[in-house]
């Protein structure tokens, strides 16, 4: 049976990189585990007068390079091992784009789709009352992830500010603009991935103008990937999907119309100008670029042999298993690995922190320009390292990131 525990996968990826790099055993073992984690139990008053008990986590994986940074996910299937894996990937992500932060992640086991706004607010504030004791601008800075929003970030920042007794905008990123959010944060993850895709097109000699794309997942990352693949690369997005299924039109899908349809009906399915398809069918379409932008373990040993995309730009975290990675590499499919491809989000989150600390805010053009510089440099560092070591891009990214984190651990005298 293929291993699908995300944390075991994250550890196996690190093990492989450690071997290729010849990492010393103590540093390797240190980097296999989170430095700290907090498990919390949250009583929340529901609208019907009952009290429900929720469980949550915050994992601070490694802070050798700076305060831990990483989103908070609300999901019914959330587990501590998913959060650990995501916290590990955040550590490699901040290192690969070379920003002075470490990696962390948080999560609450809940189904936000079944909760009212009032219940979500009380849950979010309860989480901060427990986890706030280990958060801070110089300690650990959360952000949004799956099913968490700028509004949730605003409640969390407000609760934390009450705990401290003064306004602390820099404790959390992905805030709404009037509360110290950054220009360009909303589409930053997708934009960073689209910049990487542009660079991949250049190194592979693939013309992306008019080329086709498919996107799995239609939330923050997926919707903006649709808009930006069209706007910045001139691509034609022929299929998109969400948790309720996908849609396909070989002539291309208009992003504004699909977004409006999803807002109206709650799903992309049954969009009038397309045929319904399954998520499995979407992944196996013959397209130039496939953007996984949903959850982990979507490309496995089972479906990897049938994937026909030329480039896979992983906006989601952990969408590809190690077995699938090997198959894709053998089949010559160019994978832009998750913690490089989706690092635009944390990069603009870092810009948001910097602006909060300055209390002075940049215009959109400045954010885009600085993001492009960071993503382009990271892309080429990974591409060149992969070529040099004759490994896939995921290992290339690991080698770049782990070397930076290991150097910081050594300089601090930890190992
Ligand atoms: P989101 O909550 O905005 O959207 C998630 C989307 O995935 C929704 O459209 C949902 O319907 C869809 N989905 C869920 N299960 C699915 C399934 N089984 N098949 C197909 N679609 C499914 O979340 P998001 O912020 O867009 O995050 C998506 C991915 O990108 C996650 O892996 C997340 O960790 C990663 N990511 C997000 C950011 C960010 O800044 N938002 C940054 C880095 C990485």
C-alpha cells in the first residue's frame, strides 16, 4: 500500500535529500521533527445554545532562520500529522525563497461549511486564546490556508491584540487591507506559481501563449491561477474543479463567468458553457500545464502513469506522493514542486509583516515587482541545482532549502 501520511512523506523526502547532500546525522535527525507543538481543546457556544468541543493544533517546526510562519487550516479531516507535514514544508518554503523566517502551521478539526459566521468567529477567537501564548511578531506568525479567510485573520488579530493590550497587526498576515493587509496578498500564491510556470516555459522552450491548462481546486489559489494564467501567460484554461467535481470546455473557460457561477451556486459543476467531468478525469487531461490547487495526495502511483501534462505547477501543498514523483520524472514531466511553486503566498505575507513593522505601505506594483524577483531567483536556484545533481526538481528544492536551514542551525551552535 502506498504511504499517504503527509508527515511520513515529508520525512521521506527529507531523508532522500539528506542522503544526496551527505547531511550529517545530527542535523538530519533535528530537521526530521518539529521543535515544538501545542494541542488545544476549544469549547465553543453554538447558535442553538449547545456547547461544542473542537480540537486544534499549532506546530512550530523550525525557527533557526527566523520566527515560524505558516497558515491555519480549518478542515474536518485535519490531523496533527497533516499539520506537522505542512509546518515542515513551510520551513523549506521560507528557505527556498530566502526570506528570514522559519516554518510553522496550525489547524482546527472542524467543518466551516456547516458553521455560521458567529460560530466561526467564536471558534477563531477561542483558538487564539489558547494558541496566542506562543504567537507573536518575533515568534510565530500565522496566515490563511484552506477554508480560512481574511475575515478570520482579522478576528484572530483582534483577539491577540486584546490579549496583549495594544494593537499588534504583525502577529498575523493575510489580513484585510484596512487592518494592515498588504496589496497583492490575495492573489500572491497563484501569482508566484504563474511566475514559476513562465520561467519553466523558458527553460523548457515551451511556448505558453495559447497553450492549455487545467486547475484542480477552485479556492484562493485555483481561482487566481485561472485569472493569472490567462492574464500573464495568455494561456487557455480548459478545465477546473472543486470538491464537488469539475468542468471542461476545450475552447477555454472564462474565469470571471466561472467564478460568478461558483459564487451563485456554491460549485463549478453545471457551468452552462462546459461539460461536467470528475476530478480524476481533470488530472489526466492532455494539457500543457496542470495546476493542482486543492489538497494532498491527488497524484499517486495509481494515476501518475496516466498524467499527460507537460508541466505540473503545484499550487497545493503535498499533491504528489513520492512514488508518483518517480513516475512523473521518468515520464519527463516537469514538476514545479509545491514549496517553490506556492511560495508567493508566504513571500507577500513576509512583505506584509515588513510593512506592519514599518507602519508604511507599498503600492501594488512594488509588491508584484519584488515578488517576481524572489520567485524568479528561487525558481532558477532550484532548476540549476536539480540539473547539477541530476535529480528531480523536488529534490533540487530540498537541497537548496535544507542547506540554508542546516547552515542556520550550525551557526547557532545547535548541531
Ligand atoms: P481554499 O479553501 O481557498 O480552496 C480550496 C479549494 O479546493 C476549494 O475550491 C475546494 O472546493 C477544493 N477542494 C477541496 N477538496 C477537493 C478535492 N478533493 N478535489 C478537488 N477540489 C477540492 O484553499 P486555498 O488557500 O486555495 O488552498 C489550496 C491549496 O493551496 C492547499 O493545499 C493550500 O495549502 C495551498 N496553499 C495556499 C496558500 C494560500 O495563500 N492560500 C499558500 C500556499 C499554499
